C-alpha cells in the first residue's frame, strides 16, 4: 500500500517549522519545575521569580506563553496549572515530569542532527547511561512513567502459564517485571540492569509488594553474561538502541541464559519493510541516530535474521502497533 501523503501549503509548512517553539517552552518549564511550584502554591510571577532565583520579566513571558498553550490558568496576575499542566507537576500521581526532563536531555542530541547527517555520527554524543546520576534517574523515571499502562496491557495479552522464571534484561525500575508477575501469580523474576539502576528497581518492586519474588542482578549486558536458569526472557525497549550486530550478540546471550524450550519476548518498534511505518518509529529512528552509535528502529526481517543467527527458531510478530508496542517472540529449541 502506498503512503498517503498530504499536500501542505506555505502556512502548513511554517506551522510544522515552528512546532519546536512550544516544545522548548514546555521543556524549560519542566527544567525549572514551574508546574510543581505553581501546583503547590499558585501565585504571581514576581514571587515565583524570587523563590526560584529567576529574572522576573523573562519568567513572566514564559508563564504567559504557557497560558496560551493551555498549561496554565491566569487570573488577576496569579498563575496555576490546568489539568494538562498538573501532569507536568511532581505532585501529580501520574506525573510525566520525568519524561519531560529526559526529553530535555534528548533535545541536546537533536540539535546536532545536521552535523550527524554530515558525519554519520553525532560528534557530541553521550549515552544516557554514562551521564550523571540525576540524568540517569530521570531516564529511568521517564520509562516508568510512560510504561505502566502499556506494561499491564502487554502482560495481559501474553500470558505465561506454566512459565517459572522471567529474566528482564535491562529491566530498569521493574515496570514490566511487575506487570508480568501480577499477571502470572506463580512466576518469579530476575531483573538485570546496571548497578546504578538496581536501587531504583528495589524501591519500586518493594512499593509494589513484589520484592520477594524478584532476584536483582547488576551488570552490563554489553559486557557481561546474563543470569541463567530462566524459561522466559524479556527485551523491552532495548533492541532499538543497538546495531544489528549488537542485537545478534545480545540474542546469543539471551539464548544461553534460557532453558531449552524457553521463550524470548521482544517489545519495540517493528518497522514496515520500507521503514516508513509506523510514523512514530520512523521519527524514533532519528532519535537513535543522534543519541546512539548504531541504534535504529528495525524491521521484522532484521530481527528475525539476527534471532536465527543466534540459534532461535519460530520467530513471529505476535503483536503489531504504532507506539513501541509491537511484540516479537522466538524460542530456544528443546533439547
């Protein structure tokens, strides 16, 4: 099927070109924590500027712009968040502030896109896992903030009856481990991630009442072997940060970690063979271009090829989607 393309005029093109302006205002507001402050205590720009050590005229312009964008109310010179604005407050139970802070760091990579296209690689790239602890925490928090609902949906759509031990590779704070354990009461988990991430997982799993069902193992899946003795393994939002060769090497490690007959589950963008759909995946490929040495969004044939090289069989696209909600499954052969 051919792509359906629009025929924008000059006005529409200009609107597309200016979209970054609203994003930049929102990201700055998140960096300065304006929504949390005004959620706790609505007030004027002068008192907020004094409290945060900001320049009052500049802050007022940003606050007024946030009113026009629909994120703040303004009445008699006093500002307070709208329902949309409260989602960017740390006070909100479903806050997306961690994702906003993560995207603020991502912005730095995107600003180097032209130079990346000239050179083939961003000369100022710094992987998020190598950044400071605050940045890493924001990234893990962002993944949890956007992942909770989808994790529950994925776990419900892919039951694991009879499976005993799930290895969550690069499992972050345990969002998917928790969802699969809730959906499968007999299942136990092994979460593997970097040493700086493990305390975040410990906190979350304890809050979820699941800590006693999960073994936490620290390590780097690029350098270290994976824990063995599992009959299921999960790679959730991992393969897009890798080149095909890196995925092959990771699949080999997962193959060795799985018991014979075990299942590997991959959640990620899975692109059409012409790599133009889904649109979110095509855009995310640019995110990987500017922020990773070899990452990309991959087609099913890409993934199937590397799985086969690693020894897996019966690879299938178990779920299609639009927003990194595709699933690929494959099996280690029974012996």
